[in-house]
């Protein structure tokens, strides 16, 4: 049956299948296995999950065939699982075109051991093993994929060896790195082409930011605002607050402490922007910052009448000396088409040559939120 379609048809089908499904299809017959192997010669994107790893463990020849065939064309790779053995077996291959890697190597066996022990010395030993393993994998990643431009790690790391990635432009750490955050950041910021470093909330990270406010380029809060001072963040360009309540103290910090701000995102704010004085604060804020290019209020509760009244009062002052228009994104929580149309009609009465209103959300990069307290930070790099 598999020979009823020619190889070109199978190649088209294989383009829409994940690597796990390609391996399964190749088990059907020798003909399909040849089609799959030939497809790997032009493969640019692959995801190696737990099921793929199991098949590679059971069939080392299959793993070798995949790596030797696809290594020359792969550009994006996702690896999820206990991957030390896999990476070690790949040391004989070159991946000259691989520029994006998403990697999670958290080993389940250490997680289990850590939950069943109550011995402090055993816990310390297990933690030491974790860091040694993280350092070993970091070293392997730099050796195997030296041309990476974007790296995402879903595991605890200390930053060792990552400085060798001389082409790296973006680094995303999706779990709290080592508690020695100063050493970690010092190791990372020496990467010559790095311009984006994303870290997630931890107490040590907050302390580092409070001590080094000039290094922060953008910051995003989810659900809870951490004990973080905006004071002194003179290089902050993007501030995003999602689902937090805006108090007067935070508004005062907005106005007085972040002169370089270009984008302000206040999303899913519920009742925080509904009252008339809240609408005035937004327009007053716009008036204070001539560099502000984007105000995003997507998903927030907005009283259109109050917003228009405040806007009419502040519009000429807020937009008076602007060189570029202000982009105002409003995507309200309104399910009724009739109510949404009325909402838009009210807001479109705000007219100014330097104001552009868009009734659509700004699409954030999709990032998993691992806890209710979440913070994403981007640092000023080289």
C-alpha cells in the first residue's frame, strides 16, 4: 500500500509530521524508511521528545542515521528529556546551520531522589550532582552547536561555558538560575553579540536589579508586582504589567523614574483603568514621555466615555511635540458584537494627527507561565 504514492507525495506528507511521527511511519516498511531518511537530508526543524529519545536508545543505528543525515541542514532544534547520552553520541557530528535551540534536560531520576530524602548531606550531594550535570550539558551544547544565535533553557544553570557561544544574540532562561546571580550574569554578559537576556523571577535576581538598575532594558510583571524599584532605570525601554493592580505609588514611579520608556503595556488590568482618574493618569503619563511610541491596553477594563473625556482634555498637550505618532492598542473584554461596535465608535472620536488607535492586541512571544508570580527581564548587553 505504501508504494501507491510516489516519493514526492511522501515528502510532502512528511513535511507536516513531527519527528516522532516520522519515526513511526518509517517502521511500516523499508520503502517508507527510505523516504523518511531522504526527507531528513533537507530537514530544517526537529523536536526530540521523550518518545523519540526512547526509540534512539533502543535503536542506536536509527539515532546515528538521523544525526548524520540531518546535521548539515538543521536550523532549529527542540530537545526535551535526559539528554546527556544523546549529546555525547553526537560529538562526532557538525551542525553548521543550527541557530536556534530550545532545550530542557531536567533529569527525572534526580527529582525522585530529591523528594524521598530528608538527609541534609544527601540533599547537598544531589544538588552538587545537578550542577555538575548542568555544567557538563552546557559544555556539550557549546561544543555541538557553536553557531547558536538563540538559546532557550528550561533548566537550572550556572552559566558556565555558555560564554563560548560567540554568535549568541538571545538567551532565555525559563527557570531561576543559580542563587549566585551576580556571577551568572557576569559570565553571560561577556558574550560579544548578546543583546537580549531573559531571566525569570527570583529573590536574588530582584536584588541584582535593584543594585544595577541601569542594566535593565525591559521588564514584564505577571499577576504580582515584585518588590522591585523602578527608580534609576534610566535605560528602561519596555515596561509590561499584566493582571496587576496599579497603586498610586507605582504611578508616581512611572512618571518620575523611567525617562527612556518607549513602550507601556498595561494588559488584563480588570478594574484598575476603569475610573476617570485612571484614564487621566494614562494621558498625563503620555504627556510626560515624548519617547513613548506604544501604549497597549489590551484586555483591560476601560470606560470609553471617561477615556474620551480625559483624552479630549489632554490630547493636544500630550501629543504636542511628538515626532512620531503614538500607537494606542485597545482590545477590550467585550463579547457582545453590538457593545464592541459602540465601544469603538466612542473611542474613534479621539482624533489627532499624532495618534493611531488600533483595536487589536499586541501579540507577545508565547512563554509558559510556571507560577503565579512571574517576571521576565531583558538586560542591556554589549
